[in-house]
């Protein structure tokens, strides 16, 4: 698990509804897990460890492009995905007598049931997925293109390679698509080449539409 963190536990408390009294060490542990499990596959091991190496005991040595990446894209994603990983451990605690559920809390408050916890975690996953796609878009099609050599040049020898084709709108990978769906132009071409009649409501409203990809 990563020992160098790219976002602080205080920042996570500030941007989520995690109570200020939640154990700091518990939050730090989940940040490290979130970085390794969720962030590393997006950036690839080579770029990921490069960023970790820029963090020192007295600050960081990020260049201006890396600083923008960390502050505006990586941190928002890590905040949400770390909270996603933390929720079960706020619900169930590992104590010296074993794993303890939310039978009762101090101050007369009662913990939510397991189904509610799963429901809240699902909401948090959707938020994390949005910031994940935002980060990927910045690196692949946005202003981050070509700015990070460790992201653009890699091999399997470096470890995990960057995730560059996952879709936000579906867990199923469809070739020749954008995250907005199947390419209209390619569908039109396949239908015409096979003599299949083509109809599109979008064409009726915006005729012609050859750039809907």
C-alpha cells in the first residue's frame, strides 16, 4: 500500500461529510488503498510512482503541469474514491473482540443498516466515477495531452499500464465508440455497405449529421 499520499486526510474531511472526529489513521489507510487500487491503473505504474517520488518531507517538486493535474483532477478523484473505500470501515469497526457492527453509537445515535450503507456507497461510487472520467478525459482528449511523458511512454516492464479505454457509461467495452455511445458514422457505414435501410431521429432534426461520434 502507498505510504506517500497525494491528498490529505484533512482535505477529505473538508470536502465530504466525514465527521472531524473520525480517526485520522483510518482515513490515511484508505487513501493509500484508493491510490493503489483505483488511481494507479488510470495513470499506469510508471507515471503513478513518478508522481509519488515528487512528494518530499518538505513539500513537492511537481512541475506546473503536474501541479495542475494533481490539484484539479487527481485530488478531486481521490477525495471521492477514498470516501467510497472508507464507508464500510465507518460502518463496521475492527475491535479487539472482533468486527463490530453499528448496534449503537455514542450520544444516543443509531448506525444505519447494511442495506442503507450499500446504498450510500453506490451513490459515492457514482461520484467517484464522474471524477475518474474527468481525469481520463483531461489526459486523453483534453489539455493534458502530451504533457506527461511517463504517461505516454511505458511498457509492461514498468508494471500496470495506463487504463485508456474504459467507458464511464457502461462496464461493457464496445470498440469504435466514444463514451457517449456507438459511433453514428460507423453505424451508418455498416448499414449502407450491407444494404440495410437507415433511419435516425437525429438526422430528421439535424439533417445531415455526419459528425455525431
